[in-house]
């Protein structure tokens, strides 16, 4: 499965960690980095994450047998455009975008249909930190990576991407694009909206200094994801808009109902909700996530 | 400041940790536990958290010079009733309730007005675990404790309670009851509603097993507080209903607006919200909390 030349477009936490993991596994020859910011790319060379870099995507992909697109979702389409006519015949492309329908559509728009060597993917991993300095080889260890191949995806390209992620210690799962986008809207995109929204609401209150002063440890955990990259999250909202906005509206209605339940002082109903939630979290979340670490 | 006899009513995480901290500080003679569940109280004796126990509050408070009420908010009023006529002349009472107006009202209803030796309090500390086995002496170390004395609170009782918390390593702050309840609605009660609500919503989806399977680390942090004690949280909702339901309704409206912004694909507005939230969290939350640890 050895990769001769890996090109990472977007050398941050996600892209940098893939390069580091493949290097640690001895599964990659040369790593070429591509991005807009020179200081970050220089840092990546200094840290040994990449061997060399260029700001031009067309140049970066030439001669690569594996290309990893780890840019915000809004930058996917221009990246595909810049690759056109520069790809080696055996080049396999995959990505790390948190929504898949938009990336598949971007690729199809540029290449005039499904590109057999493109395998859409999403590693379910990350931290609230970004940039190449946050990258580490173990990020994908025991994490799940979802691949969403289409009917026209080349089976050999799919097998290759699967093997790459397995070499990083990840568990690889396949599902349809639309299902991925709904599941992620529920488990990742919606929680991020709530965390961003809560911190923003509190920051807009008068005396917000004092408000934050009395926030306890639970608040810090709850809002950690509000420290995530704003550009990335704007792009996720734009890319997964229909699934996410529908889920957010529904959740918002449920919270209005909960406010009514509190106003009516309906203790039995409140207890029922809280008990069901606690049982679900204790059973599923800890159980499933811990089995995963 | 040495406490001759401490009575802890409700020997769980909060009550047990106060007893442990005062013992570790060498600041307490005897500790009497009081509660309903015999196994938990026997465990508390076995762990050395309390010296002896009784299920009768009237008996438990007799001869105590410090009484700590660490029961769910719904159990405060019956506890005050059971104390009546059994308190020593020098007995000082304080509590650990997460909402203060309701406790102050419960006390006044039972004693026919403000009780000079009652100092309402709230340690801003906790974990998602409960029960005496979760208690530890360092829980209050470098944490804030808010006291909300009234006009009729005896200054000596206030000084005593302040000294007790300081002996546990806490920083003590005073504020009016209503202000406490608003600040806590924003920083603690509202986030708990969102976490309980989100986990409950996901648990009610079909294929919820699968949904939780793809939840990443951020989801686990975000929903940790949904593993908190359901009875305690029902009581907090009932006790701080007006402040909490108002805040929840407002937040719910903001999330409906956010859904519209996503639907309109207004990227500039989304970026503005996310950037403001990230800046606030990075600046206030980490800064303030870390200075606090």
C-alpha cells in the first residue's frame, strides 16, 4: 500500500496528522505540502511533516499517487479546478470534508461527472486546535473514517484509500453520501451550532466578564467546540445547509417546548426527559466511545 | 474557625467533599451524616467521610454548630421543617443549592421570616458523578463559592461560613440572590438544558445506535453534563423556573434565526457569529478558568 508521493492540500491539523501518521507507519515516500500561508508551510517543513511545498495546486499534484484535500469545504471546488489536466494517471484523490454532498457536487461540476479515482472521505477526529503545529500522528488512532464512494468510484481507488486510513490506525466504514450528511448534522454540526450560539449569546450580555467568571468546569467542556475554526464552520453550514438548518429548527422548537414545561413546573415530564438523556449518554456515548479508545 | 460538630444533610458528591476537605484541613471534630439511603451512609462511614449517621434530620442537627444542607432543591423545605426546634443556639446553617431564591423562600416560609444564622451558599464545583464515592477533598480547591446573605443575616454566621469554605481552599464571593440566579441560569442551567435536550433528541431518532456510533470526542465533551443527576436538575428547573425558562426561550429564538441564516447561506453573518464566539471563549473562558485552577 506504500504511497510514493503524497500531496497534502491544506497542511493543518487534519492534513498534517495524515502525513505524520503515514510517515510513522513507514507507508509514504515523499510528502508535498500545498497551501496559501508560507509561514505555516515553512513550519511544516521544519517539523518534518512535509518534505517541500508549493502554493500552486497544479504543481503540487503533478506526479503524486495520493492527493489528500484537507481544505475548508468552500475551497474544494477551486482546488478541483486547479488539479484539472495535472493529475497522474494513477493518482487517487480523497478528502477530509465534514459534509460530503457538496464535495461530490464540486468534483462532478469540475470534471463533468463522477471522477472514478476520487474517493470522498471524512475522518471523525479532530481537536479544537488548528494549524500544522496541532497535528500529531495518533490523531486517527482507533477513530472512525467514513468513506462515501459513488456508483462510479473505482474499486481499486477505494481499496487504496481504505488501506491508507487503516495504516493510520483508523477503522474504515462506508455509507451513502446523504446518510453521512444527516448523521453528521446530528452528532457534530448541531452541537457546534449550540456551542457557538451559547458563547455568542453570553458574550453579548452586559457584564459578560462577570458571567464567564462564574462558569464552572462543565461550561468549559460544553463550550470547548466553540473554539473551533470559524471559517471551517461557516463552510460546513453552507455545505450541509438543508440537513443542518432542518435539524436546528427542530431542536429549537423542542427547546421552546422545554421552556414551557419548566414554566408549567411539570416536574414529572422534566424528570422523564433528563432520565432518558442520562441513560442514553451513559449507555451509548461512554460505551461506544470508550470501546473506541 | 474549627467546627465542633458538622452535620451534613445529603452525603453525596457535594456534602461528602465538604466533610472530606474540612477533615483534611484539620478543621472539624465530629461529622454526622444524614440521608435516606442506608447503603450510601454506610459507605460514607466506611470511607471515613462521616463518623456516624441517622435518617432523622431533627436528631442529626441536635448539638451541631455547623449544618450543611446538600440535598436537591426540592428537599430543602422539608429539611428546614425537620430542623425546627432542634437547632443549638450557636448553630450556623448553610447550603449548596444551585438556585438561591427558592431556598431563601423555603427557609423564610418555615421559620416565619429570615433566619439570621442561615447563610445561603453555592459552591461552583461538581462533576457529572454523584454519590459519596465520587466525593474528594480537593473538589473546592481554587473554586468559587457564592454566598447570598440577606439584610438580616448575622455577620458572625456569614464570617463563619466564609471561613469554612476558605479552609476548603475556595474563593468566597458575595452577591444578591436574584443576581446569582440569573448568572447561573446563563452559565450552568441553560447549558445543561441544551445538553440534556440534545442527547434526548438523538436518543429518540430511529437508528440512534448508529447516530451515537459516529459521535466524535467533541460530542462527548459537549454532552458530558447530560450525565448529571436527573432529580437534581428537575429541582433546579422548578426552583429557577422564571430566569431559566426566559433564557431558554430567548436562546431558542436565536437558534431559529441561526437556522434561517444557514438557509439563506449568509456566510458573512455566520462567520461573524463564529468568530465572536471563538474570540469570547478563547479570551474569557480559558483565561478566567485557567487563572482559577
